[in-house]
C-alpha cells in the first residue's frame, strides 16, 4: 500500500488517501506526538479495511510527517509487550 496524497484538514487533523482505497478518505488525529486513524469516509467500492491495513496506514502517515519514532514508542505498544 502507498500513500497517494495527504493534506491538513484542520488543526491537529490530517486527511490521507491510499492507493488500496482510492475512493475512501481517512482522517488522522494527532495524539501526543504522533497521528492515529480516528475516522474514515469509507466507500463501498473499496475493500474492507483490515487491522493490518490500519497499522500500515499509521506507519505510512507518521513516517511521511516525521513522527514514526514517536508512533513506534507509544505507550500502548509498550503495555502490550509487557503484559503476559
């Protein structure tokens, strides 16, 4: 999957478009120092969004905006790894 284009939608919100979902629009909100998918305008002509696709979207948008390290170091990942 590739990030086709992105733009700022409003304060702390980024609008993004991906090649796998050409008709759908995805909105990422800034949480602390990284961006996280919080909303989408999904179109029925696009495939169903999977968890793996969401993770890849997070990595692509944060990498593009220079926030990848902050995204990879978020607390929820550290909590999952330390919890049995």
